[in-house]
């Protein structure tokens, strides 16, 4: 029998004796430190230690990766939108003279005014931050886990689900007009926050912030239905066809100036028991 075989048998016998010794011991209460020391002692006797395959350069690579992640997080927190936009972004610009409707990835809607532009990150569904130049109306889909933020100059408008207008560089400064829901306004390098309610108009210019009221409704008090038809054609840009006998009928109604067109048309159809059809391609509404 070779020396290697004898040595192996001795090692196995020694291991068996160690295990048997532990098995036959009377259980006693030990502290966690004593248990750990006992296990380490047994492990060092029973098993031959192996060299780690994790090399020094791997520690260095891990350190670089950690630094890169930490650096990204810090930069992201310092300017959440800008960091993402530097990586990858979507830009929508309206160079026409009419309002352009834009559907965002989260199904929120933007009515982008002429000579205006919006920019948002490619991961918008979970990072709902959008930068605006010019003027736009936002109708935001509710998502409590992902607040919707609009950045315009030094102002950040944060919402969960609402409709509002942001105007850049008006005569008075940057303006936010709230139609529905509620929004929070933050100004860069200021701790104060402003909470707007429907009908509030926030103005920030010359380093001064103020809130006033604005009229967000158009009222028709016992007027002819023809006046509402004219309002729809002027405000929404759709041609409206309705049986002539209804045009003289009286109507009293309050319309949110940013009311969804389909909701308004459906309301009128229910009031007068009419059917309707909206042709988006021709921009025509037909009641019958």
C-alpha cells in the first residue's frame, strides 16, 4: 500500500473521529461566538483550505462599477431629468401654426402649441419627467407610483393626475394654470412649495412668485344651441353638423375650457337624445 493511500485513510479516519466526537457530546448552551469558534476549529481540521479564485483585478473592477453606479445616482438626484436626457431622449417639436396633439408613452396627452417643444426620457413610463419650451396643455394619466413632473425654466410642476397649462416666457414670466386636480410647484434653489387648486394661476417672474384666479370655464346661460356649436368649431377646429330644428333650442351649460371633445359631444347627444359620429380624419362631427 502506498504512502498516499495510507495518508488518505488516516485523513478519513481522523474526520470520522471528529464527527463522532461532536455527535456524542452532551448538548450544552453556547453563545453565538462559541458556536462560531467551534465550527471554525472543526472546519480547519476537516477540510483543506482552498485558494480564492477571485483575483485582485476583480476587486478593482467591482470598485469601479460601484463608483460608477454611485456617481450616476448622485448625478440623477441632483438633476433627475437632465441626466436621462443626456443618455437617450425623445424630442417633439411643433413648428406649425396650429396646436399639435401628442400622446405620451403613459397615455397622457399633450396639446403642444405652435413654436413649442417637449423633451422626455426613453424610460418615461417609470420616469415621468418632461421638459417644455413654449406652451402646452397636459392631461395627465393618474399613476400614484410615478408622479408626473413638468420642468420649465426654474419651475418644476409635480402632479399625480390632472390637467393644466404651462406657459414659458409670457409677459409676466412662467405661468401654470390648473384646470383639474392639484399640482405642487417647486422653484429651483427654494425650499418653499406651492399647492394649486383648480382655477389657480401660478406666476413666476423677476424672482417673484404669486397665485391668482383665472376663469377656466365658458358659460352658456339659456342661450341657443347654435352658440355651443360655434364654440366647438372655434375651440376644437371641428366642423359640426346638426339637424336645423335643434339649433334654436335653448341650453344652459358650463364647459371646462379644456374639456375633452368626445366627452362634450357625448353630453350634448344625451341632452337632446341624438346619435353622433366623429370623423377624426376630416375633423367633422355629425349629430343625427
